[in-house]
C-alpha cells in the first residue's frame, strides 16, 4: 500500500514531527528516518504509517505518522532500539514531535 | 469528500503550516483557519485540500494543505483578502509555513 488517508473519523493518533535541518543534513536525515521506519518503527504494535516530507527550501523534514493510539506511540518511545534511532536523528536535526487529532478537512 | 490522500506519485505541492499557540488561542485559531479556508482559500485556483490538526498538548495547530502547484500557492499569497486572513492568524499565533514534497511512505 502506498497511500495514506487523512480523515476526521479515523480512530487513531497522528504524530507530526518537524525536523529543522540544513541543505547538508536534509538528505542524511531522510535516509536515517527511512531506515529507522523500515527496520524498527513499522514493526511496532499500533504503527499504521509514516510519511516523510522534505521542504523545497531545504530547511525542514516532516514525518506525518499515524499510530493506532497514543498508548501505542508512547510504548514505542520506551523501546531502546527506537530510542537509539531517535537519538541518531537528534544528532542531525532538532526534532519537534507532537501528537494531533484531525479537527476538520476542507476540499475545493 | 471528507478524506485526503498522501502519496508520492501525486503531482502537487504540499503546504505544512505549523502554528505555535497556547491553550487559550488554539481554538480561536482553528475557528479562524476554518473560516478563512471555507470563505477564501478553497475558492482559489489550484486549491485541493486543507486539513486542520490540533495538538493534544494544546501548543500547536497544523494545517496540512495540498495545492495543484507551487505557483498556485504563491498566487494565493498575493491576494489581498487571503493576506488579511493570514494577518489575522498571525495575531493569534506564530506561523511557520513551508512547501514540501512527499519523499516516501511506509506502512505496517
């Protein structure tokens, strides 16, 4: 499956993690997040999807991720292997993770 | 239509706008963004979708929006009515808008 759906009626927790990078660290961070997601995160209970975004101006990377619940996400944070990957990401970029709910959706 | 799709093969520009708020200003900003989107943004050429997210900790609002192209988004920025709404949002919150491309998607 290669698409993710945003909707207000899905019972899940959305993590939006904004990484501040430079043009030098943007691609290395994307590589690290991709590897961490494939090898660690996606095997965790409750993981639904991760969607890696790169800003056109080279200053940000955003991971828009979906978890079954806040509790599943928090359980992942306690896994030593996941923490190791997050610490590696932290050496390349400043991370600003927050959990969200989808409040409203508007289409043209 | 009440869902938005994230995919790597869509030819569009993704705007992720992160607003820093307080518990006092989070809901007023959501109301303002909702009104601005319905009344102004969604009628602009190239607007595809806006997806308003509120952080569970009360400190952020994120608009995950899709535009047909970077040029359509930039044309909207030159519209005086749109600028008025953005200025009103700016009085409630600090905005950090960036344009993105979807680099990779990972599912469980």
